[in-house]
């Protein structure tokens, strides 16, 4: 390949990677702010998270357009093509993470109007912080092609799974103790399950880092005990 074309490809890809990192920062803020709004019962902050999801959606669209343009103009070879595809997958995972953060924030007004469950929102915020730190490290691994850090992120997902199971047991206990707790606890169960899914998405992003760097797919990873299957819309 012409060295000038290679140089242009690298420059374009660097710009796209910076866009991904910027989008990742937006998503991390959304997750942490949604969790803080939940714990502090701050409806205004929750609304800010919901409205901010539009910027995350726009960022994904911009990145996809950048990648399509790169593929059309630069005609990358196999390794570079793998990188471009992984970038689009990572942007898609980040967009879904933003949706889950928005979903958490949307539940805040309902929970503010419901009986308070002592310690529940604080526990969910700790769970969200764990995922937020995994996301920070995944983005760092993405930026530096650090497969060791990516594997560390993957290994930590089991902590999120175990925390989700513990929260489920706690919420079920609250529901059994007092029927008035059923409505808020069901919302908390949905949130806990969504945060667990966030961990899975971050883990997938870490797997993309390894795929780009080493060409590996189908990476084996430990999972915690299965939680009940509870579906909730992303939007």
C-alpha cells in the first residue's frame, strides 16, 4: 500500500478513536449521574441524563459515518478492516450503555413517589460505580491496545454478576416482608439487571480490544450464578 495512503488511514483512524473515547466519557458520566440521581432522589439530575442520551446517540451516528467514509476512501487491508469493524461494534455497545443509563434515570421519579427501601439505591450506585470503573479501564485498554488490562476488565464482570444476585435476594426479602415494597423493589430489580447487562457490554468492548490486537474471538470468561430473566425496554 502507498505510504501516503497508510499515513492518511492512520490519521483518520486516530480521529475515529478519539471520537470513541469522547463518547465513552459521555456514557461513563451518564451511568454515574443516573446512579447518583437514584441515590439522592434528584429528579432534575435524572432528567438531565435522559436528555443527554440524544448526544450519545448522535455520537454513535457520527462514528459510524466516519468508519463508513474510512472504508470507502482508504480501502483498508485485513488487519485495519478488523479494527474498523471493532470500532463500530464498540460504538454500538456504548450507545446501548447510554440507553441503560437513561432507563435508570427514567425510573427515578417513580421511585421518589414510592416507599423508600433503606440502602437499596446506595447499593445500586456501588454496582454502577463498579461498571463505571470497568468502562474507564476498557476505554484505556482500547486507547493503548492493552490486552492485559482488557482481560482484567473481563475477569471483573463476575463481581457485577455476584452483586446482582445478592441484590436480587435482598429485594425479594423486602417484598416478602411488606407488600408496599413490591413496586419500588421491582424497579430496583430491573435496574440491577440493567447494570449487570452494562457489565456484559463493557466486557464485550474489552473482548473487541483483544480481537483487534490478537485476532482472537470467542474468549472464555467466568460468569456468576444466573439471575432471573427479567426483560425491560431500553428506552
